């Protein structure tokens, strides 16, 4: 396996066929740049799908990895873990939350949130209060419970029977939530900004409205900030834009900057329903991943990367809006901070391929939205280069 063609052939032969991969092999990264196995350079506006918040091989992250690898990589949660304690404190001090549970992915963080909401409802209400209201076009993961919560039938097919206890309603529609809440409801679960479902930003009354409906019914508001959290939208957590706080929040993607980690954060009265024995994870919050996450989160806060996401994101959104005026295939432009979407009247994948050929990595969000989730360290100059390449790809269509 020396050439790119040999590697791709082996990939097709030995790996589960779960991804429609593009025919390149990425082998090196630095900042917002990547190189493939043939030495071609790319500007990375995918960032491992909103994961590589600090870009590739950021010195503070590399240093944290080296230092922790030299002292302690893994011990069980049977014992207190110093980096995990520091990380929990940092996240709680910068959010609504009082306690954190660590796991390894977004789906797992949402599993923990679903279990905690059900347990809380059993503790405070009754055994028949277990339903969670979830949104159309949402994405919460690929485990059986989280794929059921996900509001997109295409992820369900072949896996039935799905998990009981989820009720799907349209996103950004408070009346639908109000109608759906009944004596079986224990929580409402939503993304503050939908990522996979097409980069959908709700109206300004939506999150405050969800908070009010949950308070009136005495049920929990769970926000899935797996993609929108860690500075992505221009605030450390997206809920801060709307002046409301959830009862439970889930995080993953950018949390440890590319080392796998998920987290479920909750306020005290809700977290109290988890006691020794109710939930656990072998790898959750190991010394290694916790130390890396602490370095990543500290860097995001100290270098005001949410501020950079807001500023550069606004500049990027304006440039995309200008592009929409010139290019007829662009039908809408939307997003917040550095999660932006370009709705197009052709298959979005053709534009993604056109950009890749020209040295820019972007991805889709559904069939007709091109999504941009670059590292949070991206600059206006990087955006200028990306927009020039994107414009070339759009022109190349006709
Ligand atoms: C990516 C994502 C998930 C799933 O995370 P995994 O780490 O792939 O399990 C869940 N929720 C949202 C909003 C996501 O964007």
C-alpha cells in the first residue's frame, strides 16, 4: 500500500462500507490547511465536522497531549482523576451547569441526557412520564435511542423497532411543542442551531418559548450543543444568544479538539438523579482526554475564539450573501458565527466536489445545503480565499 490508489482500494476492501468517501487520503494538517497523500494542499472549512476548533496540530493541544502522555493516560473512574476534576470545574464555571458527566461521543452524551431525564421524571413525577419531544430535521446520533430521537426517517430504515418514548414535532414551532406536551412528557430536546439538518437558526422567540413551556409543564429542557457549543456560533454556548438556560446540555465534537470526548452537563437538582451505579463509561473522562480537553477549552476561552467566530462569521456571512446576488444557483444563505449554510438549487455534493478539486474542503448539510464549519481560528483572509474558490466552483457548474 504505497500509492493513493492502493490505499483507496484497500479502504474499499477492508473497511465497513458506511461512508461515501471522497477519493483522497488526508495525511497532514497545520492550522486551517491540510495535505493529501499526493501532496495537494487544501483549505479546511470542514474541520473534521466542527471538531478541529483550534485547527490542526495547535501548539497548546500538541503540548497537552505530549505532557499527559508522559504522566498518565488511563485509569478507571473507580478513582478520582485530576484532569477530569479540573475540566468539570472549568465547564461548570463557564456555563449554567453544576455537574458534568464525561463520555466519548455526541451520541453517548445524548444517551446520558435521555437516561437522566427519564430517571429524574421517575424520581419526581411518576413511572409513566418518560416521553421526550424532539424536532424534525434534528440530529442526535446513531445509537438506537439517539437515532430514534433524530428527526429524519432516512436514518431509521432497517433498524426498526425504534425506541419507544419520542414524539417528533416541527422545528422552530412553539405551538407544535405546546400541543405535544402531555402527562407522559418528561423533557424537550432540541439543538439551539440545527447542524446536520440544514444549518437552521430558529427565531429569537424559540429558545425562550421552549424554556417557558418546559417551566409551565414542570419538565426538562435538554439542549444538544454537540455541534453548536464550544464557541462555534459566536458564544461559548449557543443558548447564551437567547438569554435562557437549559436543565441539561450535551457537548462533544470540539470539546477536546479532535480527541474523542462527549459530556453531559446538568444543574444540581437534575444531576442529583444520577447516583453511584446509575450510569458509567469505561473511557469517560480519562486523564489523557480530560487534559487535552482542558487545554482546548482554556484556549477557546483565553483567546476569545467565540469572539473570532462571531466577527469572522459575520464577515463570511456577508460575503456569502453577496455571492447569492451574483449566482442564481444560490437560493439562501444562513447561519450563526462559524456554522454557515449555502442553500443551492443543485445537489450540494456537486459543489462540495467542485471546491475539493480547487483546494477547498466544505461539506453538505442535507441534499441541498453546502455547510461551512471551519476551525474557530480562521481569519478574514482565509474566508476571502474560500469564497474565491467557492465562486469558481459555482461558475464551473454552468
Ligand atoms: C454530530 C452530532 C451528534 C452525534 O455525535 P457523534 O459523536 O457522532 O455521536 C449529536 N448531536 C449533534 C447536534 C451533532 O451535530
